[in-house]
């Protein structure tokens, strides 16, 4: 498993999707980014094309795709992704991924709330949240519903 500390956090809701973007320094880049995106209402065409699943992207669309994780566990300490073969290939990771939060990191609460919301949708069925992280579901902030996000540098 690859473990990296989270350095930047962005999250929100735009155009019928919930999203969380986590920036981290990897051995290849000083700022690598993982985007986790959950469509709120996939349609029949999305389902037939295999797009009624969580979408993961690393930096840009050339390293991304649908259904690349068997499980995403969001908790107070970290976001852990159990990537399947498709996810490892498309994101160019050779192992599972664990991104760790700082204790009072700005944007953490909002991102945990978004991840908890994802777990309640068809496309977010692989997302699991710890009870304390799930409690953040009731949190409200400008990072949800307005098209704006939470940004931490």
C-alpha cells in the first residue's frame, strides 16, 4: 500500500456530481492529485456504458476512469482506496492507496461530509465511512450545493 499525507483539499457539488480532490506529494510529482467523483443520478445510458460507478482521476482524464476501486474507506485518519486492476492501470499506481489527513486540516470535515453523502448513491456504493466520519453528513458548508469548493493550500 502506498501512503501519502494529504496536502490540499477541495470538495463540492457541481453539475449533478459530488466530488473530492485530494492533493499529495508523490515520488513522481510535488503535487499529485486524486479526484473522486460520484454522479448523483446516472441514467440508463450511463449504466449500459459502465459509467454508473465512482469515477477516479489522477491529475487529468488521461489517468482516470470508472469503477477503478473495489472499496474506498473514509475515516478520521485517512482515505484508503482498494484499487482493482483497472484502477491501478488507469491511475498508474502499483498498489492500494492511503491518503492521510492532518488532525485539524482545513477542508477535512467538508470532504468527509461529501464522501459520506457519496456512500448513499448508486455510483458511490464502494464508499464506506467510519461512524464519526458519517456524522459529518449533517454538516453544511459552502462546499456543497453552490458550485464552490473548499480549498486548502
